[in-house]
C-alpha cells in the first residue's frame, strides 16, 4: 500500500519542486552553455526497476564528449574534464535536479537505491538473487547508501544498504533518508571524487549517488 502512496507523493513533490526550481534550472543551463557550450543536459543509460533500462538526466558537469578523452568513462578527484560550472553544481548536487523529470516519468523515485550503470559495478545478469532485491523498487535521486558514505563506501556495502532499504521500506524510513540527505548535502559530506569511479555519469560522478 505504501508503494502506491509513495508514487503519488513522488509525483506531487517533484512537480512542485520543478515549478519552484525551473528559474534556477534555466540559469544553470545558461551557465553551462556559456562555460562549455551546448548539450547542457547529460543523458545516460541506467538500470531501473525490474532491470528496465532508462535514460537518466543530469546537468552536464564535464566537457562535452568527456568519455572519449582522458580517463574514458572514469572520473576522479581533480579530473580536469570537470568544468568550472560543473565543479559547483557537483559540489552542491544541483546537477541532480533534472532527475525530477525522471521521477515524474516513472523511471525513478525521490528516494530509493541509486540507479546503476548498465555495466558498472556489474551487468544486470551478474547480480545475485539477494542483490537483485535492490531492483524491486524504483531507483532514487537519493538513497540509504548515499547518506551512509556516498561514493566512499565500497560497492558491496552500498548494495547491502540498498537491500536493507528495500526490506524495510516505509514512510518513516523515507523521512529518515530525506533528512539525512539534507544534512549530507548541506554539510558537503563525502563530496570529493576520492576514488576512480564510473562517470558517465558521471556517475555519477561516479557511478551512483549524490555527488
């Protein structure tokens, strides 16, 4: 029952957030365009609920076609491919704002396991039955793993946090993740690209989580 309520809440909150944030989002797009050219929004294949692949949206924080230069699809602390504007929006997590559209489309939820790359940390058919539990819910803009170490946590630990979230999914758990996310973002906790991780995204700026 809660999953249905959660979906309605996702749509309402994301719609309101977009209405409030669209002027800021336009300013970010303009800043990116002036700083490093067109293609202000970055799109990347991610694995969503039940293994379905979708296009994740983020504001571009690296030079265009960055995956074809330097370290390829890997980003790291001090990566020169990160633009001036990109450094700011990564630090503040503003690059994640376009994912509100993913939420409204039904690709994602506000809170849930971060959507992983199709090939990192492994392909979908390489996850164990236990690990596949993380794909039984919509992936989130933020999640339990992201407020427990962000990119500094090992992948096995991130997946364990994701499974814990799925097995204990509830309104109160989501509220807990929400407030811990606010604390994490405002405190810029674990926000450095310390380890080499798949980017494209960034990923995430690394390959998953709030950057």
